[in-house]
């Protein structure tokens, strides 16, 4: 196994789950589990919950094979435990209710002393297997013995006793299980002391050295490990992709943009040109241009002659985004985030060209059927801005009113930034529609939460000044919506 960071795989898996990208979710969860199967805090439970929750048809349970007891002390067939783990995860990708695959995984994990993984796999089998529900089932007994052993190995004495207590007076119970029950009972009372003592006994010279390493030193070691994983000629595509994404993240963190882009360009064809790497390359290319632009802007404060160059850099950055996201959307037409980014790039391009066709294409992107709230929210706000730009304030008002109603209906989605931006835009829209009362209400909602938000307070005062001026003029009707 390459020495890659399982946490980065887990982050990618969770991100893929949020985007409903099931193929990537399965890949990264599997990589996270196989990268560190000995971790007691296994992610198998989370993986099963999400993969099962994503099923669109009723689950078809593949039950455990009742072809013999689980003898944990007997060696498995010629396959190594890691091979069995990988094969089981492949079967779970096809059907997350394949209990036979989980049974084999738990058996392999217990043999390899990956006790956290064994507990997750075997507990799930016991919970869902119809074959194991009959009292006196021999396979059920053997699975419980294995589960109790793993719980005890993890020093979860109460959990071990809960699983094994029923066998305490059973003459057929193995001697090691009887002893385990006695030991667990004896140690439960002193568990707090043992945990306190453990904190000191584990403080070896090696663990202290690891904990006291400077962040730069840890990053350097991880960089070297990732580079070695990428250099491996026969690296599996999934592991190669994960290592490249993590290395790109570290290089971006240190603003080594060119090194990150060169690495991604080298890895992409070897990994089958996956979308994840192409997307990351675009993000890094954008970051490189943004960093260069920010540097030149700071220099322009002292050198006004640079302002023309800054305008050109802005144009080049926006053209890069437009071209890159246009290509990515063609590759992944169902990816909502890409439609959002492409729409934003089109809107930025329109600001320079004032080409109506470009703005209409941006509207098409923002009207995509987004599955993720964070993408859909931003798209609704951008859609309102587009309708304002195309001189359709009525359409913008419809979009914003619906969006605000949605935010109000679901208290979990009342994010302050969304609330402020939506009401601010609604104020501008209603000003355009000569709805002074409605605009005032929108701006008051904004300054009631943040008086310094953009120019809402100034707009409100300007509206009030215009109203007072109109009131002083003889023969002038009050503004629409005013008292």
C-alpha cells in the first residue's frame, strides 16, 4: 500500500457523497478503508450508511453462507487479508447489502487484528442477516465469539461483555472466551484508571517525536511519500488519483503552482484522464492567475503604469476560466458545480463584452437542476443578477422572492450571507421597478442584520432623500408604494 493519507481519501469520499457522485464515493471510501484497515475508528459504518441510503431500489440482501463455522484461529485460504478486504469492498460497491462479503471482510480483519474493522463488519452482519436469527445457530455463535474478542482487544470491555454474556455458563464455550469474560468483568471497575494509565504508557520516545514535529517537517515527509507513490510504475489508478490530488493540495498550499500543474499533467494520462484531476488542474490554474493578479495590484499602488497590465491579467484570468469550464461541462454535463462555475465565468466574460448571447448562455447554466443546496443557492443569486443585467427586473424579483421563501421555510438554510445578499439584490430589483415601499423593506431587512453590508444603508438614505424632495415639489405624485 502507498503511504498516503487516509483522511484525504475520506474527505474526497464525503465530498463525492454530497455531490451524489456514487462511483467516486465508493472509490474513495474503499481507499480510505484499505489505506489504514487497522484504525479502530473505522469508516466502514459511514460508508455502508451512505451507500445504502443512496440505493434507489429496495435492497436485496445477500446473506452469509451457512457453510461452516467461523473459526477465527484457523488460517484463511491462500489469500492475504488485504486481498480479501479489497475483494469484499468491490462486492459491496455492487450491493452494499452483500452480507456474505461483510462476513468475509470481518473474518479477514479479525485474523489480521484489524479489530475496529472486524467489529464494524461483524456487527452489521449480525444486525441484518436473516440466516443468523435462529437461536442456537452455530455460525451466529462463532461470529459473536469473534466480535467479542475484537471488542476486548479494543479495550471495549462493556461491549465485549454485552456480546458474550449469554455464553458465560455454556459448557461448549471455548476456554479463551470464558477467560475473556472473566477478565472483562474484572477490569470494568478499573476502566477509568486504566485509561488514565494508558495515556502515560503510550508516551514512548517515538510517539513523542511524532507529536512534536513541526508542521513543515510533517508536510515534507508526506510530500516525499506521495511523490514515491506517484512514481510507482504499476500504481493502481484509484490510488494514483488519490495521491496526485493530495500532492496537488500540498503544493497549492505552498503556492508551488507550476510544480502542481506539471505533476497533474504527468499523472492524468497514466490514470486514464479522470475528471477529478482535470478539475483540480483548472482550480490550480485559476489560483496561479489570481495570485499573480493580486501581486501586481499591490505593486500598482506604487506604480500606476501597471494598471493597464492588471486589466489584461484580469481578462486573461476570465478567459482561462471560461475556456476551462466550458470544456469540463462538456465532459461532465450532469455535474452541478461545473455548470455553476461555467455560468460565473460566462457572466464575468459578459461584463467585458456586453454580448447578450453570452449573458443568455450564463442564464442557461444558472437554470440547471442543481442537486446540492450550496450550488443551487449561489446559482439563484447569480440568475437574479443576470436578469437585472438583461433589464428584466420582474424576472429577477420572481427568482429572489421564491429563493427567500425557500430560506424562510427551512430554518436550517437561513445562512446569514445568503439572507443578506438575497434581500440586498431584492432591494435593487424593486428600486428598478419603482417599488419604493418594497425596496425599503428589503434594505431594512439587510441593515437590521448588518448595517455595513455593501451600500444598503446609503441606498436607503438616498431613497428617503428622493422621497422628501418629491414631497416638497408641488404637483408631484408620491412614489409608487409610498404612504
